[in-house]
């Protein structure tokens, strides 16, 4: 498959799953173990919306493998340098947005969680690992914004996978990745109740590292499978059936997110999501062109800002609007998150365009 344009359906799904994760954290903070039922539908307010993270990991694995495959004809003689440059680019693409959100989260947490000035300053100092994506390695520091675990693990797994994909693509994607995914998910299914949870320590790393490693491995398999399936010529009826199957996969994931289904079913739901992602990137959906529009690409970009800026929003609502109903708290959390996401987007955009810190520190060429 040589098609490189962005997939509008996947970008839209990024946005939808980012909202599912936001609603999950709202539910977790304000409802706890109680379920907020949505009328008489039998559904609840995304008590298991964390399943959206699995979608992000699978898509990340696909994109990583796809980028490596595109370079398959290039030399790997200096793979160490190439990997370092790739990681540098990825780090600086995401770090400014993370920094905006983490600074606000540190300020809000320090103010509301600590009572004295000295304790608040100590909280800021003890947040060092969270600022630089190091918390997931096990450093004993305040985990200021636990949502950054996804970014931490994504960077870590990318660092491990990229040189292997570049140098041993066929073996890694077609043999190692499927076995890696099955062994790790099988181990987690045996040892843990459900896929959720990030700070369970396994002895060498957090549970969340295994979660991201296995799902990004599935995503890498996706890249190979879509290329294989794209060789087939599907009939109009076949395309419609595959489109309905794709839709059914995502409906199943949302059904899991909003019902009392046993948490052990989170593992088969991951494979259902995986099938959905395969079909999305196969791109034979007869209605797929509807989503190939700038608005859906924009929503996809917004998903990162929504994901990063929700924690301080939830904290503010928790401390400032304690007497409000759950529905009003959910609305305010969503509103503040969206405002924060917009501020994040424009602030980082301004800094990227004008580079005031670079101009302050470094001389311009030619001066």
C-alpha cells in the first residue's frame, strides 16, 4: 500500500477516543466506583473509556511501522544516528504541548494539594521526572499528570522498535511483533484484572509499559496486513460489508466503554479494536471519502491537546464546584479542557513561529 495521505476516519476516531478518555477520567474523579447511568439505555458515562488508549497505541504502532517501511531502500549503516534524530524530532514535536499542560497541572496541583508555600515549592521540585517523560522508568517523583504515561511509553517503545523495524522489518513485523503481542497480552490477562491501570509495578517497570509495548506491536502488524489485503480487489458488496464490520468493531469498543461488561473482556476488545484499525487503514470503505476533509484532520490534531489538558481542568472543577451536579461538573470539565486545549494550540503555535527563547539565547546566522 503506497497511499500516504492522512486517513480522515482515523483522525476523527482520535478525537472521539480522546473524548472517551476525558469522560472516563471525569467519571472516575466524580463518581468513583458508582455508575452514572445514561437514562434507561443500560449505558453509563464511559466508566471504561480508558479503552481509547488502546486505539491510540495500535494506531501509533501502525504509523511507526509505516514510516520505517517507507525508508526500506535507505541504508541502515548509521541506524543509531538515524534513530536518535527521529527521536529528537518526535520529542520536540510533542514536548511544547506537554510543557504547556504540565506547567498548568503543577501549578493547580501544588495550590490545591498543598497548604503552605514551602510545601508547594517542594511539590514543584519533586515533579521533575514528570516534566521530562521519565516517570514511567520508575523514578520516585510526583506523577503530576498521569495522562502523560501514554506519551512516556510511546516514546520508550518507539525508541526500541524503530531501529529493529529499519534493520529487520520483515522478521520484526511478521514474526516478532505478533508473538510479542500475544505473549504480553496473555501474561497480563493471566496476572491482572483487565487492561486498565498504569502504576502497577512489575518489578522492573510499570504495567503500563507492557500495555503500550504489546499494543504498538499489534499496530506494527497492522501495517503489514493492510499492505497484504490491499492487493485484493473487493466488490462493492464486499466493501460495504467490510465497512459495516469496521463500524461494528468500534461500536463494540464503545459498548465495552459504557456498560458493565466484565473487565476481562478488555483483552478480546483490544483485538476487536485491532481489526477495526486494520479495516480503517485498508481504506476500502465506500463512505471513507466523507472524512477526508480538513475539519476531521483538525479534530485529529486536537486530540493530543484534549488528552494533555484535562487533568488540571478536572482538578479545578473538583475544588471550585464541589456542590454542583455530576452533569454540570462533566460539562465544566469538558469546557475548561477545550479552552485549555485551544490556549495550548495557539501558545505553542506562537512560540514555534517566533522562537523568542531561541532568539534570546542564540545569535542568528549572519550576525
